[in-house]
C-alpha cells in the first residue's frame, strides 16, 4: 500500500473543520452544515457543483441533517471551503461541542404544535454558533420535535424539546356523554368519562392537542401552548432515553435559558469523555434538575466558560 502523505496532526486539524478522512486514502468527506436540514435552491446547486469539482460527484446525507461530499483531496480542502462559502455554506459538525441541531418538519406537519424550523434556527444561532468554541466533555446533541409523535426522537438526544398543547378543560360545560368525542379522539387513552364527567389522566396525557375543539359542548376549546424538555438521552452503543424535566415550559426564552444552563452544568461538572447521560447518572437527576431550576449556574457563566476544561479527548462511549 502506498504510504499516506497526510500526517495525524493534519488529519486532526481538518477534522475540527468538519472533514473526515476516508480510510486508506488522503481524501476526505467534507461535512456541510445545512441549519436543521433546510437549504436554498442556490445552495443545493452550489453543493452539486462542489461535489463534481472537488469530490467524487456524489452527495451523502447524515442523520443530523448535514450534507457530506466524499472524495475531497487534502490539498483541496481550503479551496472547497471558499467555494461553498460563496453560497453562505460552511463545514463543521464534529468534536466535543454542540452538534448540528435536528428538527422535524413541524412547521408543515398537520400535527405540529410549534414552529419547529424557527425554533431550531434560533437554537442553531445561539448554541451551535454561539457556543461553537466551547469545549464540552463530549458531543452534545439537541433535537426539536414538533409534537409528541417524536418523529426525530428528541428524547434520544442529550437535550430534547417537544412541542406541547395542554388542553384547558371547562368541567362546567361537560355533559358526561356516554359516547364522548374527546375519548374517541384521544390517541393515548388519557381521556375517560368517570361518574358522568370527563377525566383527563395527567399521567397519560402527552399534551398532543388532538382533543381540542372536539367536544360537542365546547368543554375543551382551547389549549396552552408550550414545550417539554428532556435531558440525558443517548443513541448508540448504550441507549438511554432522556428524562423529562418536571415542568411545562410556556415561554420560549425559558427554553433557551434551560439549554444554556444545561451546557454550563455539563461543561463544569461533566468528566472529560463522559456523555451527559452518564453525568446525570453520576450526579443524580434531582440534583441536576434543581440546578436547572435555579439561576446560580448563570451567575458563574463567564467563570465556567473561561475555565481550562476538556483540553484532551478520551471518549468513554
């Protein structure tokens, strides 16, 4: 086999820029960030042209809604980056930091309860870009799901956000119908007529909003929009579902604040190489949740960001 020209140091340097080496060659896959899987027609054209000009003419799509162009020679990487930058595109998405955000098509889906694309774009700007230089113990993945159908599996991300629409039930308007339209439409059997009155089991209700407007006597005409947040999810060799925080988040800004608190806690208290799920298991969910519901961690934000932490790798999973 011909000796490879690219050194380990060079390989590590370009990996930080989003270029992964094709084993046994001096060629790389260039990972393009799409901002939650949405690109313009002009950007698509640029990607296709770049694949032919610098790569092997093919385009790959990743599970985190990024685009990879394989077959880029090492000495063409900077030229490739400059070429796609003309269309407002950049490479990245690797390393122990916030990874590209994944969002479902909640904005156009009939079940979508939130503007998933808009929320994910704000998270991308605030935390993928804003925290782009912040080293974490391990990668940190964020998923945005538009409703409890969980199509992008938010609770298998380090932090998941799920759109909610909490039904507002006016018991005075309930007629206790033997054939209740709300019971019929509830997909999780949370609605039942008990002793002549509709009962919504809060342990079962997932706030999908499907029951709103279905009562013939207007007992559930409105819903309270909001978000559920899960933490500590993980896909891979050691699968772990995230745990939902014990709070209904009605304010989008509070969602952003919670994400930032989680990142600061993870950076400060996570061990290098440790996924968030293991940090939570080691410290305890109740303790992590108490910190998330307090503002103490934000008071030390700059101190935590300035600390010399996680300078060496060593992933444990």
